[in-house]
């Protein structure tokens, strides 16, 4: 949890114990019975869990698809237990703070090579920083040329649980300049490049918004809890903590009851619906109060069934972008 952009920074004191293997078995059985078919291991770093290999085996036995975000420093024994029939995505974090450590740097790239040899599906995940000189995306592009990841995905830095990182007023031109350079380099390598979290339309120039050439790459990855989906509402996804309590997503720290206490997804939706809506309707920044895209977002959230593919709706409403007080969970700018 030491990575600067880790959503879970500050959570260790709240949940100091790893998830127990018996609880994980109960979780997988419950999830399968309720219709979930995929689990995403979160962290910190999920692969350091002492029972991680057993957890993988439990997923395999239940035909549960697996995705894993990772710093890619896991040992050989974990690599050997990755089954590409059910492990559908390994998102390699390219922002980890070990790039100046020669030993870890070597292991990082050795593991990428071994993943490629085993035909494991992997991509590069990168968090854009506001600090001009802190980016190592040029190394990422070099490794992309060498290892041919399935994708390069980027996002803007999110707040963490303890508010050690937080959202600030944007410099849209500077951020978009970075995005544009990365996109151009990825295009030359024929590697898909996209935002994996919602994008603020104010950071994208109007000529890009009007261009079909760019729109498929730069935005419209919709926050799954920003809108009520047609099927499950706010039960579309849920984050389960080590003690089996719930958050509505990995970056919204409204703590709910134990996951096993819900009878179905609709109960999750009912529990979080009004709490989430109040959060979403709070302006992210002062400039949001005067933005036509945010007005469209507010109108969509207030509908019972909002359309999630409207290209005129600003995704700044995504709850991911909020900072939260770790005690009272109140929003703040």
C-alpha cells in the first residue's frame, strides 16, 4: 500500500488482517450463486497474500474468471499457477516506486517476458501524474515495443482512503499533451491505448471531442456506479474487504455490511443508491458549476435509468474522483 496512487493507502489500520481462506471460499460460492462470473483481486498487492495460490485454485475450481492488477514482482511459484484459460487479464502497474532498484527492475521485466512466453493476457497500466518530471512513460513505451502488451491503459491519479493524494484543479492542456504523446506512440506500435477510468471532458480539447478518430481511445469508459445500469443498478460491481464488509467501489469508502448478508444484487443497489447519488451530485471543482457537460451529468444521474453511452456527459461525476474523510466519509473538494 506504499505506492503513491494506491487507493488503499490508510486502510491497513482499518483492516489489518488478510482475508481468511475459509472466508474467501464462502465469498466465491456466494458470488457464483448470485450470478457473478469474474473476480478482480485488489490490494495493495494481491500476490503477496500468503494464500494467494490457494485462492487462485478456488477460483479455477468454480470456473470463476480472474483479473489481477499487480506490481509484477511475484515469485516463480505464482507465475506457474497462472492459468490463461481463466486468468483473463493481468494489469501491470507501471508506476511502482521500484524502478530505480536494479534487482526489482530486473525481476519486473523478467516476469513480463515469462508472462509473454506462457501466453498470459497482460497489459500496461499507468497513472498520469500532475508532476511534470515524475513520469516514466517513455520507458513504458520502450517495454511495450519489446513485449507487445495487449493494451496500454491510463488514468488520472485518484484520491486514497487516507487522503494522502487528492484531486486538485487541473491543467487540462498539460494533461492532454501527455495523453496525446502516449497515444501517438502507442498507435505507431499498433497497441490499443485507452483511459480505463472516466475522463473529464474539460481536459480534452473541443476538436478532439468532435473527432471520431480520437473518441474511441480517450474517453467514454463509464464509471460503473455513476449511473444506474439497466440490470443491477449499484449492484453491478462491489468491492469486498478482507473482513467481508463492502465498499460500492474501490475508491468510494462508504462501508457497507458483510457481503454475505445481501440476498442479491438488488439489495446492494438499495443500500448504496441514495448515498452514492448524493456523492455524485457534489461538484468536483469550482469550474464544474459552470460546465454544460456536468449539467448533462447531473440530469442523467437524477434519472432512474440513465444512458451510459452519451458522449455529451462529463465523466467527472464519477465517484472515483472524490476525496473522503476516513472517519465520517463526507465529501470535500
